[in-house]
C-alpha cells in the first residue's frame, strides 16, 4: 500500500513538472518551524507537498505538520493523508451569557434603588418622627395663643386669618388627644 501512495506522489509530482505549459497554481505555506512548503492547488488529501530548501524542492517527509495559520496535515509516502483545517472560534451570540449579564445588571440597579426606597421599618420610623414634630409644632402654636389661661378651643382674641384658625383648631385637637 505504501508503494502505491509513493507511486501516486511521484506521479503527481511528475505531472506537475511535465504540464508546465498549463497554468499551474502553486500555493506556498510556512510551517510552524519556519520551513517553507509548496503544493499545487488546494491543500487536500492526495496532494504532494514539497519542502523548499537551498538545494531546491524536496518531497516532505512523513509526519504531521502544522502551518502558521494553524492548519495541520499528515504526510504519508510523500502525499497528504489528512488535513485538519483551523478551527475558527465562532463569536456567535451566547444567549445564556447575555441573559446572565442582563440579570446581573438589573440586580445591581435594583440594589441601588432599594437603598433609596423606604421599607416598612423606615416608614414607621418616619411616621413617628413626623408625629413628634407635628406635636411639637402644635404645642408651639398653642403656646403662642395662650398667654392667659383660657379654654383651649377658644382663643384669647378673635382669629381673622382662616388658615391660622384651622392651625389652632388642629393643634387644640392634637393636644386634647394626648
């Protein structure tokens, strides 16, 4: 079997040399170790690959070789026995990674907003503080109108401003609830 592949390689090489009148398309490549190689047409099974040396072109020995672009090929009996093209990493859309990234961003934003939102405990604390402030303000309003002892619901002087009258009435009602 090796003899037939060697014979096939020799025939391919001989055909390449004798068909010089036809336009030939030789491809050059560089192996990972820097060796320059040449072949006719596309690098495929059954193609002879020659190594370019100072003495000229020499058939590439048996073995596995890797071109600079990452393509690897196996030589057996002077012919390519197998070609393994470069595996290009597809930069396709990874929906799971995208979803995870979006969820992470949303969680981070929610955490930021959550700090700004009032929780039940915060609302209760703010309500208590507000009630204390309103009570203190009611005391201040009433003390301003109570220079002399009079009933709380009846101010000393008649109140002409409707807003002030409402404030005094509310303050009186708050104080009476205590």
